[in-house]
C-alpha cells in the first residue's frame, strides 16, 4: 500500500493541470484584444455601440461583427472566429474596418 506521501506526490501534476485548464479557457473566452497588431490594423473595437458614425472610416450605425460576412457565430457564446482576423475570436457586438454585410 503506497504511503500518504507517495499518494500526494502522484496527485500534484494532475492538481497543477486542473488549475491551468480554466485559465486557458478564460483566455480564449476573452477574445482578441483591441491592442493586438492585427486588430489595430483593422481598427477593431470590441463594442460597436460605443462608436459614433464617422468616428472610424467606414463605420455605419448598426454594423457589428454579428452581422458581418467574416464572423462565424458559436452556439452559446458572444464570441466567434473572424476570418478577416485569422480566425481569432471577436465579440459579436464588435466592429472592424473589414466589415462586409452578410447576405
């Protein structure tokens, strides 16, 4: 029968991984940062409702990632991959200058 010490030492790697897994999902669920070089190049904003018409070239009220051709919605999430931003996760309420109305 293994000692308590052996049992605890064997459980440490699993416990360490269990602590890291939620961090990986949290980072993924945060979506692309507005400071990301690709996002900056396309004037990406995570919340288009904060934009005013004329504030960014090409932006028109009502345009969001959620109704853009490049956005791929994910069930149960407000984030989805964007093909204009190398499949990085963007906010459904966001906007960037690559916006193209979905048909």
